[in-house]
């Protein structure tokens, strides 16, 4: 016919892809049932000494394959201080190297440290800035498979995109189980303004449910116009381009989490499992032996300026967009393997949307995706996707902020005002760079968000790419590769992080916020006042089963006041995080231990003097040091969140 063989070929590709979707769903059911059966046959006990994980396991063979399955290893309740960690680090030498040195304390590096430490490897993790200070604290805060990736998998007949969605949806279940205080399911709606969009998005999200298999959270469904507007009263009743009326929406569920607290939780969990974890510790230079193999690194302590040599049997480079920078310390001619993609988000008052439901616009006027999500009593909107260069502390451009606000205004019944922006931030995603022969241009939207791993000629392992949702799987693969080198002990255990309650999750229960609220009502904190429901919820969702310790500090040290009016952050949290979570600078606390810089940049800057005072009491700072820390943090916060600060001052 007129189209030749085009349509038959397209139909064949589509059939193959749909078959792959159903096959993945079948595998998911098989794996889920297999895991349940293996757990029934598992006998495990917890025992801990010196923070080392000790687990008894039973090996199960048969229909569902074979392998060791273990209940969660024991993580010590205590976390070594930074001084203790540094002392342990200095005990290593060329003759007594550590098993593994992980460079980079973001999602990938911190996840690798947990995996390695719980397998019994003598592990060191170093991070130039703070844990999660890069992209890992500046995400969209979603634990998701990626609806848009599934769409690309279908229409581009791309198995790699489907594989990414499949892995991510199943890792989503592990994520939500391992940190129930930091992550939770979130309903998200996709509005439909054309009648054809209803079956189109309905079918797409049903496929999303199918790929998730038995790990699916809640089945997607259609909401009529009345239901949609009830959940999102600010939604535009007509499409801004076609002026077509709202036909309803498709509701689906994904996960949401606190990204920087998750990264800090991974770092402290690794430390409680026996790893040495150091922030503000930079890989200044790689150390090689006579054969040109990497055997260690010169680590610069950026808090003291001192340099120490750290030797390890295996080095793992997990520095995200800075992967090539570390590699070039060994080979200045190393080819580029990572490209950066800038993603900008803004924080808005809760009145622009729903406090309980998010919104996804799958395709804006220029083809990008837009999210509007409730988060910590406010809303976050984003994101951009623009090719960029690696930068340690990226700042959002006014043009990117304007794009987010203008695009969001197109889909709401009210124009989003510039002066209402509470904060804005930019994160740079590390994406695998296409081979030089394929070019690449400036479009990063079609680059697969999968992770890649390779070993350089000098013996250093490298891992980059991926996303927060799959961090655990990435870490498992990376540590498997470490074991496969044959340079670490042959009796190294298997991965146990599939169901590993991280720090704060071991005795967490959904009723914790209510229990804390009861305590605060019965025995109020001096200075807090009667309105404390938000404080109880904040403490439970931030610290999990460690929240009572924060309240104890608040009572004993008389630190029950809020750091800023209207925000649920207590002064006691500064003391707790400085002592127990490696919070070494005021911006460590304001950006990544609590999220004040992201929730309200102006409030964060106003709280700096009090934060420096409280942190200085823990760390023993002089008056001059406190003043210096305030100045440094103010400059940093003003630069990174400058659009919000300028708007507030205007």
C-alpha cells in the first residue's frame, strides 16, 4: 500500500514491547512470591559488636532460584563522632589498607558505603562538601519509576527505557520499606482537557501499574471533572491553548521522600554499621603504585586544611557530575563520560495547590514535564532539563525560574506571582555522555536515566548516572563489582540491603507523630506554645525513632523554641544534628539536616546567627569562628537561592 511496510513494522515493534511489559510483570510476581517463600524459610538473628553487622542466613534453592536471604542486619544505635572517624582513618596505612574507599557522598556513594559496610567490608567514604550537598539534595523528591520514561519506551520502542522503569518501580518498594519515616506514597493527578487524553493517559498509567506488578502502590483510576476540581481547586478549568474544558484527570500513585535527609541517613547508617564516613573531606590527589594502578588517595580535610593519605584495595568513584574530574587526576587525557543536565525547582505557598495531591503535566508547550507537588507544608514546582557544565554550587537563573512560574500559570486558574516564591534551587543531574561518534547536542530529555559502571585502566571503578529511586540497586551492583575484583576478602557476604531498615526506621511506627503530639500536649516544651501539631509531624518524619532523643535535648537544654516563626524546626535540632549527624557548618544544617533553605530562603538566612551560636556550643567555636561561619553561610545561601531572596527584598 501507500505506506509500504511501515505500519507492519511499527505493529511488530509495538507487540514486542507490550509482550516485554507483560513479561516484566510476570517476572515481578514470580520474584515477589519467591521472596516471600524464602523469607518463610529464613532463620535470622541480630547480634552486634562495635557497630558491625552480624546475621545468620538460610540458603533456599528450588523453583525460585537460589541465593542467601537475610533479615535486616543490626545497625548500632550510636554513631561515631567525626573526630573518632578521623582517628580510625589515620590507623590505616599502605601496609594495612582499607578494603574499599568510596569517593563521593551523594546518593550513590552513601548507598555504596551502606552496602559495603553491611557485607563486612572495611569501608571509607569521603565527601568534598557535605553528604548530599550536590544533586542528591536538589531532586524533585519523588521515588518513582518515571511515567515519561514508560511513554518513551512505548513510542520509541526502546527496551532500555522500559528496563529503567521496571527496575525503578521495584526499587520503589524497597525504598518505601527501608525508610518509612522519610518516604511515603503520594497521589498524583494528570489533568485531561481533550477526550482522547482520558483513554490515552488511562492506558499509559495502567501499563505503569502492570510493570510495577505486585509492588504497585494503588491502582490508577479516572477522576471526573468534579472530583478533579475538588482535589485541586486551583487547576485551570480550560486548556490555555485550545480553550477546551477540563474532562477530568487520571490519578496514580508514586513515592515522595526527603532527599537530603535520606542521604544523611545513609551516611550515618553506614557509620553505625562500621564504615568510616567523613564529609568535608576532599580527594585532592590519587595515589598510584609502580604499575600505574590506583591504590589510594590524598584526602584533604577541608575543616582543618590537613592532608592525610588513605590506602585501599579498591577505589570507587561515585562523584556524579564530577566523575571525570576525579578520573583526570589519574589520566588527564581521559575521555568525557558524563554530561550535566540542570533541573530548577521553586518553592511556593501551599495555597497554589493541594496539600495532599500532586499534579503532573506530561507535556508542556515546549515538550517538557511539569510537576506541582505538596512538600513540607508548601509546594514545589519544576523542573527544567537543560544541558550544562558541572558546577559545585549551581544557582538557578532568573530565566529558569520565570519558565517554571509561567508554565505553571498556564495550568492553574490563578497567575503565579513572582513575589510569592519562597525559594528556588538548581541541581545538576549526571547523565551518561553519548559516544563521540553519536554527538548529542543540547537536548538531554531523551538521554536514558540509567546508570553506567566501568573500570579504568588504572583499576579504579566508576559509577554514575541513575536516579535516587534506584540508588540501592546501583550500590548492590557496584559492591558486587568490588568483590569481583578479587582484591577484597573472599568471604565477603552477600547484599542485605533489600530490606534493611535504615537509621530512624527500626522501631518507627505510623502512630509516632500522634504519640509525640500527645507528649507535647501533656508536657509542653517551654517556648513552643500550644500549637505543636506541625512540630510533632516534622520530628517524626525527619528523625523517625530518633525523634524522642531530639525532644529530650529540647527539654534538658531548654531548646524548645522554633528557629523561625511558622516553621516546625526546633533549636534542639541544631544541637542534635551537630552531635549525631555530622552537621559541621550552618549551611549543612539549614540546607540538608532540615530544609529551611528550601522551604523559605529568607527565614533560613535570618536564623543564621542563632544556628551558628548553637552549633558553636557543640563544636567549641570561638566568637571569631562563629562570625566567619555566619558570613560564609550567608554568602552561600544568598547565591544559591538568590531569586527567592531578591524577590523577598524587592
